[in-house]
C-alpha cells in the first residue's frame, strides 16, 4: 500500500520570538499507509494535538513538510480547502460545535459546503447517521435535546458525511461513560473496516489503542519516541512506563508475572490475546511433560 500521509522533518513553534516560545514538534518524521488505523499516544504536552492539527492545515509547519495523498499541503498553488475535505478532523468534545436546528442539518453542513446536490447530501446524512448508530427518528430533532453521547455521534457523523479518505479523531470518547466509550469507538472501528478509510485516533487510554488500532505512534517531548505495530510497541512496555505512560492492565499483569520469574512474553495487550497466550503456554508445558515421560496430564 502507498503512504496516505507522510511527515518529513516537521517542526512547529508556538509564539516564535516571544518569551514563551515553545517547540511543540521537533524534527518529526513518519508515514501512515492508506487504510491503517493508527493510535497516537503520549503524555500531556507531548505534541499529539499539535501534530494532528497539521493533517488538514489547521497548523502550518514552522519547518518541514506534511504530504497528504502525494501532495505537499503548503506547496505554492495548492488548494488548502481541498485538503480539509480529504482529511476529516473531529476535535475533543465536538458536540460543542453543533449549531443547526436539527441533527440532519448539522450532519448535512459539511456535504453542502462541498457543493453536492440535495439527493447526495441526503444519502450521506443517512449513511453517516447509520454508521454512528443514530436512530433515524432523532434526525429531525434539535441536537440540543439529545444526551451527551448522542450529541457526540451527531458531531462525528457530520465529519463522516464528508466521506474523507482520512478520519482524524482527538479523544473522541472523552467524558463518556464506559458504555458510551465502547459504543463510539466500536462504531469508528466498524466504519474503518467497512469503508477502508485511514483512521488516526488520539487517546490517553492504552486499552482503547490496544483494542482498536493496528499501529501506534508514541509522542514524547515533541518527538516520535516509537512508531510500530501494536504488538511491537506494547512489547516495549517497560520503556512506555519510563516515558510516564500507562500500559493496558493486562500488560501490567504479565509484566508482574515476568518479574516474579515466570518465562512469559510481555507483548500481551488485550484480554483475548492474554487468554490465547496462556493457552499456548499451557499446551507447550503439557507437551514438555509428556515428552519427559512424566505421564501426568495435570
């Protein structure tokens, strides 16, 4: 697959030349393949939100390049508006940006700005509402009458309705209860699997990243600390802890068991994977006992 996003030696400075000048990104380089689901993690102030703000032109690089779909976003003659249809960005607490009379009108706002005809806009509104699990009966109601979780779905549906090739989400489940978190993130994963869009998910929850992403980008002090598959990143759990990040609870359990002398892997990052690993180790132990002529099956 080809790269859909390529970041080359990207640096970004807030308030350059001022006493409070801050380097938020420092020589950052990496690439995201089309169709990937990338989780972005890092402690507060690591540069996560600043980074994703470059993907659709909200932030302009101080130096370096952001290349999206083979085009340098800030090259002379490029149409920045076209990148904002290509890359859909969902901010933290996006429901605060709802403003229309009905949910349907709010979801339709982006597609209408793209100059689509009414039939196409209506199709996109229905499909986006379906992707986010919004009941059709809610579409003609005011978004301000809905629950927090429902408002969040309306806001996310508004970005999905533009059918971007890249969907970037900054803590989309922030502030929701556990059931609401699972619902929103499961719907985003289903959307990714059905449409094949590239998803970039910023989250402070290691469990969420482990469950939904296939690659992980770890930011630390404005730099990329790690960028690899989920398995390979969480196999470096001790390093993540040294960076001040948490790791999934199941990974912590396996780390503790290893500290106590058990010869077990530490690249375990989800409960199903943990169960699979334990079964495999158990079967290996049984085979070793059988070969040793122990005769014991327990």
